[in-house]
């Protein structure tokens, strides 16, 4: 990733208010939920390989819709734990001290339960961060790509991460629905 993109994202986060970050998280969650309402469990469990996408690593390109939701829920919970520990100035531990490459990978068996898991992780995060008096200027922890983040930047990363994988989820959704429609149309029903 170029230094220009890294700096641009950091600047956007500095200029984003807590309220704006919360609104974006809810908007992206709504879009995930709209997709989820239209998917049958077997369709949501079907892995689809996406073309190269910014923010989607090579080992993340062949996931099902439910695997994307599981990954997001893991990352959401990790970001929330990180924010809580930065605000209280506690050394990162538990969910906040994971391997960002290994510990965020979904299971191949991810199913429909991931819909509620993602929804809960977003609402829990919003509840946590609304109750905190200060996010800007806390101690920091390193993001694997963008450098040190205080609690505010991590809060912005929360919605940004949902957006990155929403593009992947939209692609998977379209492919599954196209395949489903083609199969139905081709069967003469």
C-alpha cells in the first residue's frame, strides 16, 4: 500500500467525528443485513472467489458470505476491545492482542448464526463507544498497515473495515444470486 493512501486514510480518520463513524457503521450493517435477508442458508455458505480487491488479501478472496460476516464480527470485537483498553490505559490483552493475520480468519463452516453475531458486535461497539468520554488522544496501538492509532482512529477503522468487506460481500451476493437465478432458469421452473 502506498504511503499516499496510508496518509490519506489517517487524515480522513482525524477529520471524521465519532458520530459520523457510528452512522457509517450502522449504514454498512444495514447493507449487510439487506443481503442476508435475501440469501438462503446454502447460498450464504457457498464460497465465491472474488477478483483482487483493495483491502482483501489473497487468502481472503474465496470466502462465503457467512465467512465474511464471521471475519467482520471477529475484527469488530477486536477493535472494540482495543478501544476499551486504550481508553482505560490498560496493556492490550485478550481480544485486543491477537495476531491480525491468523486470528481473524473465519471457519469454513460459518453459517447463518454469523448474521446475528455481526449485528451484535456492531451494536455492542456503538454502545461501548457512546459511553466513553474521550477517544482522541488516548494511548496508541499499532494497526498492521496504517501505523499507531489512538482510540478515535480505531473507532473510525471499525466502519472502514466494514466498508472494505462490504464490497467483497456485494460481489459474493451478486454471484450467488446470479448463479441461483441461472440454475432456476435453466431447470425449466
